[in-house]
């Protein structure tokens, strides 16, 4: 889609043209396999997260609407925007869903919620939903990676900021919109980009809600554009666009290499239900010998991670969600229990964990690269005065990890995702319509 006066297309126009014209034949098999893997992981997280997303489910059911899409884990169908609100929240409820290190975004939560809600609404085939999801993955990852840690540094949750535009494009693709309509959808969505990190100070639920709110707003943006509403085509690179207004960095061009480099293949699957920025430390802690004899620990931490997972008061979290963003508390739990899982964060008042966490400090070290891909390095001091270093080159579950597919399957089954749903997701491109898949999710009533 050419820009007025023969100028170069805007970034939104480039993105919309590419996404609406994308076919599965143009996607490398590695990227298709990655998308399927992350959708399985996302549905597994959603099913496991049901007890932790009650407000979003209650509100979605209250919004009601025509029975267009399934609220995961319930027998109810509601309007697609309402279903997306609930399902995006469900995927992220445990902070167990995937992370794209370069963009520091939880890619699957808003993409899955939108693709399957609108996919059900439009009776889309599995292939149509898969291609729309691939477009969404590339969008959210690229938008975040164009300014590494930039949104977080300004107190904004990159998943929320970038997720609403990805959701709008996913919806535009499934609604069969034209490129100019999709550009308008992106422009409208840009005015909904936000998501404050103030929850870090209180342990509040807002972060859980961000992907659901982004998916909901993205679908509404697409519907508004389809109905004739316009949005600025310069929503990305403009002076008062996404980067100019929120970061003071107008002119960024996140679409370089689009369709050549596939960011979906660079997404990390979480083995622990906690902030990705402390995963490398947890992996390092899992290698510590004689953990019962540990007297103190110094964790080496990336500068961009320190303010989020370390600092005053982090050793005594007040809520489970606050504990998920505490490196000292989480590392202490790993050393004492030998594992960190969903149940780890059900009790944050354990005195033995608090006592050890109080002896775990951090040192800021200028590692090269982004914070979510930092190595894990712990300097351990034992009660008898001995010292040791526990380290890993990067967190597990990342691109190239040979156990990533098994990790996804194990997580999904442990969370309660039916085997039949996993098998359908593995052959998503063959399904004549995605309702055959979501029907299996409606039967999941309770997850322990």
C-alpha cells in the first residue's frame, strides 16, 4: 500500500500489507512448529490459571453478547471481545506463559486470545487461525524488540503496549479486512497502548489483566476500523506515535527484515511460574551443591533486571504475585525445596524462606545483551566458610533448548490441558474449523 505523494509506505502499511498477504507456504517449517508449540503452552497456562483469573472470567460472562467464542475452562460462549478479555488474562494469570527476550513481551497471551476468539466468531479454519497467530507473533515481538527494555524503563508493560496492536492485526486478518482498514485498526489500537508497572510496588493483579485488556481492545479497534473509523497511519514512527509519545524515540522502524527473520522462533518457554528476569538465577540455584548448608548468596544481575526483581523489601513479598518478582525469595525457595512450581507461590509467609531470602543480595553486572537472556551466576557462601559459584549460560526453555517440546507437553499436561486438545493443536493447520478444538476446552471445569 503506497503512501500519499509517492512517499515510502508507513511502518503500519508495511506491516498490514505483509500480514494480510501472508500464506502458510511462505512460513518456514521451523516458525510453524514454534507457533504450534507456543499455542500449546499458552492453552496449558490458561487452563492451569483458571483459579487465578476469576474477576476477568466473571466480567466476561457478565458482558455476555452473542455466543461467538468460548471462555476457556467454562461451558460458556460470549462475544469475541469478552472471551478475549478472559482468555488473555487466563494465559498470563500465573506468569507462566512464554517470553520473547528481545522485546521482553509475553507474546502468546494476547495473540492466542485474539486468534481463537475471532477465529471462533468467523468460523475460521485451523490454518487461518495459525497464519493469523503467526502474524500476531511477529508483530508483538518486533514492536517490543525495536526498543529493548524501553517500555519497561518508562514504567510501561511492553506486553500491554505492543499486544494491543498485535491483537488488532490478528483480528483484521481474520475479519478479512483490506490493507487500508488494517492500517486504521493499528492506528486506533495505538491509542489504547499502555499498561502501568506500578503493580511491582504493591503485588496487585493489574499485570495479569494486561494481555486480556490488550486482546479486548485490539478486537474493538479492528471492528471500529471495519465500521469506518480511521487511525493514523504513522502510529508507529510518527512524532506522537507509539515510540515518539511513550519513549521519546520517534522514527523507529520495527519492520526491517519482516518475513525474513522469524521472531516466533526466538521465544522462550518458562519452566517456572515467575518473572523471566529471574529464571537464569533459578536455573543456577538448581545446580548448587549442599543447598541446606548455604549461608548467603550474591546474585549477579543485569542492570535492566535489577529494578524489577531485586531491591529493598524484595526478600519479604506481601502477595504471591509479588513473590514472582522477587529474585531473593524465589532463589531461596529453590535452594530449600529443590524446585519452584505453581504451589511454591501459594504461601509467601514461610519463615524459613524469608530468613534465607534476607541473606540473598545482588550485584549489578553489565552483561552484554538483553536482560531476559542474561546468564545466571550466583556466588555462594556456605556456613563453614567455603565459597562456590553456580552458573548457567542462559535460562532453560529458550530457543535451541533440546528439551523445549517436552517441557511444553509436560507443563500442559500438568496444568490440566486434555491430551486431545494438544493433539489438535499439533495438527491445527488441518482442522476445518477451530470450534472442534475449543469444544474440548469448554469441558475443562476445574484445575487443581
